[in-house]
C-alpha cells in the first residue's frame, strides 16, 4: 500500500534507484497494478541513466509490502515497495524489470512490463 510520501525502489534499469510517491492516481492508496506519480530521489552512480535526480515520472506499482487478499483467497506480500517507471504512453522506460512482480500488474493491462519481468507471482 503506497500513499503520498512513500519512498519506493525503482525496479527497472532506467537508472533510478529510489523514488518518492507524490500522487496516487484515482485512489487514496496505491496497490500492485496502480499508476502513481513519483519524483526521482536517487540515481545509480556512474551510469548513463535515462532519468535524473528530481525528475517527475509516472510509474506502475509492481510490489507492495502490505499484504493483499486476492479473489481466489490467497494472500500476497513482498519485502519492499517497488515501481517501474513508464512513459506517457504507458510503455516502460527501462528495458529490463528486476525482481518479481505481482499478477495484478497483468490484470491492470501492463503486458509489456510483465513480458520484461523474470518472475510473476
């Protein structure tokens, strides 16, 4: 569950490391598969990153620490809060997605993020 002010991990290779959630679109709290607006707080040092510190981007939440019950009755939670940065068209900025992602991302319609991910839970 993400709210305004939450620090999240950037889970792609766009160059961002830590981002701060500044807006959750359409809801009070963001869960897996929701669109949020983030500000980049830290970038990976010594790399040619596609993002810079202080930039504002849209992002899709792929992991949340707060557990959530699915329709089938199972419970899913992760070790961290993570997002994938997306462009205005909804396509991921990076070319790889690191770590597992939740199944709710696929149900939200972000199939390109799912195809780039190594593990979908």
